[in-house]
């Protein structure tokens, strides 16, 4: 039978290793710590089609992450998706005519909102609405359009 | 015909009786838990035999499960040119399902069977009745520390399993098959949610720890006090605990991820 001391040390090592594994899961595996943008300001935008965007998708400007999508609701008046995003408080110099587009990172990657600053003098602030938006590219629609334009081209040749 | 119906009825009544006894026993054990705060030494000794001694089997299985996942997923993902999503696939599979479930199954085999055999033998050799003679409640003294140790160590073991599994996937995916290391971690972090995936997996493993240890200590305490009875009880522990883990996993998954799984 082992001494109490050895048992206590082994249990201590066990608990420490378990907690270390939790830390690995938190910091290395999951998005812990980068999920919530605290104390940021909110912007809204309407999109015709959001594609695969979802809450907690990143919002970036020039490829740098500046915030995240907080909620997506369907606006029954305009038949569009109303997207609310939270921008980190240190990124507070977006011109008021900034445009928002939905992009895909890579061909099959996740979708995110890209902000392109305009040239206006005043800046966007909490609760502002982004006028200029560009919807997500939906591959099926693209293929559909391509097929239609192909057949139209053939008709014209005849 | 009547005989068949009688058999079905008898086994149903027997099952209900056992479930009822197990529930009452569980409540009795729970009532003994608060007093343990004063005698944490008892729990510590059980943490050693239930938790520490299970680490090796958990870590080795986690590593191999992660490596096999990496190998198998890579073949399918590479067909679609999506080998860089290897990280999220491995991490989500491990953190949500395989970590808690496989760790609990191994735990039932490694620690659950040992608990049943130990308590069953204590009963067979009349140590439990000896304690009762000395006015020591064996449920509080023997069973409660084991239950607490099981509930405490299961989430730690499941977390180790998942973490080591992700590492095993990394070794195979990045080391052997040439997936980009940055893509492996970055896509994983983008896909795995701390609260939605990791915490839910931990909650699952707490449940599993409770169910497995509960079944183990009850089977031991309820065993027929003979050599054969103890061996049967040990087998029953592993079978029932494994089935219960799989069944509860389905229910917990439906509750937790039912709306996010499309």
C-alpha cells in the first residue's frame, strides 16, 4: 500500500493534468477568448441573401478581424435579412459610407462580412445602419445565370 | 402462452424493482455526500484508484482514436479537396461525442468494474456488515466517496481524452499526411465553440461519470454475496453502464445539439 503522501501527489498531478487538458481545449481547440467582443458598438445592415452567414461569424476590414455578427433576423417588411454586428471599440473610425459585403474565405470556407471604408468625413457610431451592402454569392444562382446567358448567346447566334 | 406472459411480467416487475432500489440507494448515497466535505481524505484515496489509475488507458486510447480519425477523415476529405477541414472534423467529433462517450465506456470497463468487484467482495466477506456492527454507515463511509470521486474524475478524464485525441489527429494529419499546421489549428478554432461544444461535452461527461459510478456502486452493494454473484455483478456493471452511457448520450445530444445539427 502506498503512503498517503504519494497518493496525494498523484491525485494532484491527475487533477492538474485534467485542468491542463481543459485549458488546451479552451485556448488551442476552441474559440474561447475571441468569441465575444466586449463593450463594442453595434451596426446593422440589410442583405438580400446572407448565404451561410450565422451569428458569431467574423466581421473584418482589409482582412483583419474587427468584430462579429451578433444576430440575424428576417425583416418581413423588406423581405431581407437584417444583420446586427458588434465592432470592437478600438475600431471606431469607419466612414459613414462604409459598405458591407458577404465573402467566403476560400472556396469552401466559412462566410464573413467584409467592411470597405468609403470617403465620408463622419464616422459610424453605435446603432448606425450601413446603406451599401452586397449579398453573398450563392453558387447555384451563379450557375443558373451562367446557363441562362449561355443559352441566350446561342439564340442570338442563330 | 400464459407462461410467456408470466415471464415477461416477472422480468418487468423485477426490472422496476431493481430500478426503484437503485434510485433509493442513490438518494441514500447523496445524503451521505455533504458529510464528506469534512473527510475529504476518503475522496482523495478514491480519486487515486478511480481517476489516476484510469489515466493511462484514457490517454493511450485518446491518442489512437485521434490518429485513426485523422487517417480516415483525411482520405474522404482529400477527395473533395477539403483536407484543411481535418482539424474541425476531428475536434468536433472528439469534443462533442467521442471524448465523453469513449472515455465513459473505458471508465466503465476500467474503474466501474473495479468498484463493483471491490464493494461486492466487501459484502461477500462481511466487511460491510462488520462496519454496521461498529455503527459506521458503509453507504457513507464506502460508497459516497467512490461516487463523488467518479463524478469528479470523469470530466477530467474526458477532457484529457479529447485534448490528446486532437494532438493525435495533429500528429497524423500534419506530421504524416502533410496538412498545413496553421490551417489545422485556425480552422479548428473557427469551428469549435467554447460554450456550445466544449462545455456541453464536459456537462455530458459529468452525467456519464454519475451514471457509471452509480451503476457500479449499486451493483456491488446489491450483489449476491458469493463468488459467482460478485462476478455476475461485475459483468452487469460493464454492460449496463455502457448501454446507459450510449442511451443517455443520444438524449443529451438531442437536447444540446438538436437545433444546431442540421
